[in-house]
């Protein structure tokens, strides 16, 4: 699949649509601009996936060359009346945070499929309260998606004692994410209307389809245009691995050179996801 740029799509969407009437309006507008910029993709709304006897729905799914990119959306608003737009205050921020993390978990669950390329979750809002860290005693503290929030891989996220049973109803299960995440909110639009709540921000998370079985010495050293190189390039969003990518594109490098570069990269890497991947590559070369 070609290099799909979701951040670029959001920038283009912002130039055309500063706000939306509803989540469905956001969903349709996003799908439309993706099709305009990536006409080779098949685009499906409310795509249904069957697991056992249960079905799951994804807001948008892109498909090309038998690979899919699922996209889950959230659009949460505060009261704003602007031209034909009459947005209401939706409140229940704690539930929205839980649901967004659940979206990430659901997209991660598709990584088992050989069709999975990568996935995205997007949270768009004019309620800037989502960007602020909650009170330490807040019942949804572990589900917060505030700006700068870091979530460690395989960490179980649970409701706090101060959350009521009514709040948790239907959302009792803890959430465990497979990878580390660092939430960095971005500007979407500013209406400059002098009205309250006229500024919109969005949170974009990319879920990579990096699978353990691709970490082999042969693919590392000899597949400059293969699946392995493609997936390693996706890792650039987590850290600097340019030297390793250069190595993968050079088929005549020795194993010793590979080990040297990986060890060097491990010393300066802070991201656990990247470190784990590099350690697996290093182990495959040694064996």
C-alpha cells in the first residue's frame, strides 16, 4: 500500500470544514476527502467484522491490495451556535475517554488479521477540558486522554473507587493496550468568532501492524522492498531509526555491521516499542 498520511488528510479536511454537525457528518466528510486524495482505496463506512458469533463495527475502513486500514472516530462537543451549526454540550467526558481507549483496543485486536496494515483513532472536540489532566481523585483518572498522557504497554486501566456503578454500567471491563501511547493533541480549527468554544483540537493515534513473525535475519538483511522494511518505516513515528532503514536497503552489509548499528540505536532509544523490536532483530541476527 502507498504511504497513507492521516495527519495530511486532517490538515486538508480542516481547510474545507472547520466543524461538523455530528459525528456522522465528520465521518462522511473524512471519508470523502480520503477518497479525493487516495482514489485507489475502497472506502467502507460502518464496516462489520465478525469475531465468533459477535460482530464489531468500525467507522471507516480503507482497503487496497487486500490490506485494510480501520479508522475509529469520536466527535465530542460543547455548546456552540455558529451560522447553521447548533452544537450541544455532550458532557460525560469520563465515558468518552473510556470509549476512545476502547477504540484503540478494538483496532489493536485487528492486528491478528493478515489483512491489517495499520489503523487510526481520532478524537475531535471543542471541549478543551479533555486536554487537561483530571483531579487525582477522579474516578476516570486512568482513562484520561489529556495532552501529554503516556500509557504503558500491557498496563491494565481501571475505574477508580470514586466512580459510581451507574457510570461504569456497560463499561465495567478494564482496558489493556498492547503498546505504549503518548497523547499529543493538535490544532484543528479556530473560528475566530469571539464565541465561546469556537476552537477545535484533535487527538490522533496510529496503531501499527508490526508482527513478531516478520523479524527474521533474512528479511532484515535482504528485503529492501518487502513487508519487513515497510513495517520498520512505520516505526519512525516512534523514534529515529534512519540508520537501520539505510542498512535494510543495503543488501551487502555484514551481520557485524547490523549488530553495531542496532546496539547504537538501543543506547539512545527511549521508546519501549522500538526497543522491543530492535532486541528481537538483534536476537534473530545472533541466532
